C-alpha cells in the first residue's frame, strides 16, 4: 500500500521534518521518494527505517556529491529523495540507525549550511537594495519623462520590497545564530 502526503516544511524546520518522517516510520509508513513538499510512502514494518536530512555542499549530480552518496550507500545509508542540495537519507534501524554519538556534530554542520543559505539570501537582498538606491540616484539627475518616472517607481518598489523581506527574515537570522551557539556549546560540553 502506498500513499502520497503533501506537506510544507521550511529550511529552518528540518528537525520538525525529521521528527515527522521518523514518526511516520514508527507507524509503518516508510518514505521511498521525496521532492518539494511531496512525500511518497509505502507501508512496511513499523520503525524499519530511521530518517535524516542533509544539505550537500554541491548539487547531488556533481562528482563530489556522487562519491559521497556512494560512500553512504556502502555504509547502508540510502538517499530516498532530494530537493536541489537538500537530500533525504534513510538507514535500517536493525543496523543500528544513524550514529547517535555524531548527532551534535551533524546538528552543528547542518545549522552552518542553513545559515549559509540565509546569508546568501541576505546578500542578494542587500545587493538589490544598493542597486535600486544607485539607480534612484542616477535617475534623479535625469530629466523627467514617463519612462524615467516609471523607472524611479520601479527602483523604489524594489528597494522597499527587498528591505521588507530582509526585515521579515531578521527573526530567522537571530534564531539560527542562537541554535548555532547552542550546538557549539553542546559540542564542547560533550566528551
């Protein structure tokens, strides 16, 4: 028996997504394919697999990522889904599941990769704001025409939109910083 579930998880909710996938596994629903907001399950033995999410540094199609995925496959960990660099991994619980001793390091590296995504978004937004402001300065020195007025409005709209999006992401930047500090603390206190 198979079923498809459509559900939205944001990048920073990876722990919630992992927990949900593992709860589904305990109920007997084993993930066999995942993509953007779409999870495909087949019914099997309850708790047969443990699931974990990971962000690859490069596309899964690159040689580096392919080598890494082959290595994981040799150790009993298989990739069951992907969304760009975001991959869904599973391994049999009868083989011991994922190594619990490495959880702190996994969490730390995963959080750093998510923070890198946020930093890229923030950098692009800042670039948009700066380019729009430069455009407004240049357009302000030109004679008024319909096209110049349209471009002024366009640049103003881009600058305001990028600023508002940047402000909306601020709480996520802060919470990510707190999570990283907690992960670092856990790494240092664990021995």
